[in-house]
């Protein structure tokens, strides 16, 4: 693939190995549709969700596309009483990403990031490359080289 997103450029710059995928020429919208188009196990394809606490702290959660974020578990994982999903209209100004193209890598600011423990079930995980139509695949240990994160249970 010739096209490079900012996420791919950052990974290249840090010499972090990854695979890239494009589904830009399809009608896939949801994460499960993306997994299907890419011929990947949906349990291995992750989405990036941004939340906000009452104290206006922002947190990033990376979970399988088939799952829903358990907000109580998410809040507990970052030491908050509660968190709520960030409204879609606030996503671009805060992160630099649009809904459907949000990556845990390369946001405007670095936010505390938590990855669902099911990611440990796979040699690598697939998530947005920061632009709708593009995904990257890398190992959790390689993700650690570019993004500090913790792994815990975030879904039911």
C-alpha cells in the first residue's frame, strides 16, 4: 500500500513493525464490517473509544469491535468513579481524529490508554490507522514502544 497515514509515519519513524490494511474502496462502516472485509477475526479487530470523567480527564479505551465498553470497569481501571463517552462532535477538536477513524496512536495530546485484556489472546491486534479506510496490525509489545498503556478487563 502506497498511502501512509500519520499513524503509519509515526510507526515507521520509531521503527515499529506493523502490517497495514486498506478498506477505503468498500462500503464497510462498522468495525465488524471492516473485520469481514479484511477477512480478519472480529475478536482481533479493535476500536478506539474516548471517554471523559466528571473532573474532565480524558481516557482512551481500546476494545474488540464486537464488544461494548463496560463504563464501570473502564472508570475503575483509571481510578475514576465514572466516565462517559465523549460526544462525537468533541472528538475531532480533542484528538485530531473523526468518528470511525480514531486511533490510540497520534492523538493531539497523550491520554491515559487502556487496552482490553482480550488483546493478550492474540499475537497481534488490528486497529484504526487514524483515517477511515485504513487499519494497522501490531503486537501489544510493539504498541508499548510508541504508546504507554495498561491491559485489563473492559468488556463483559
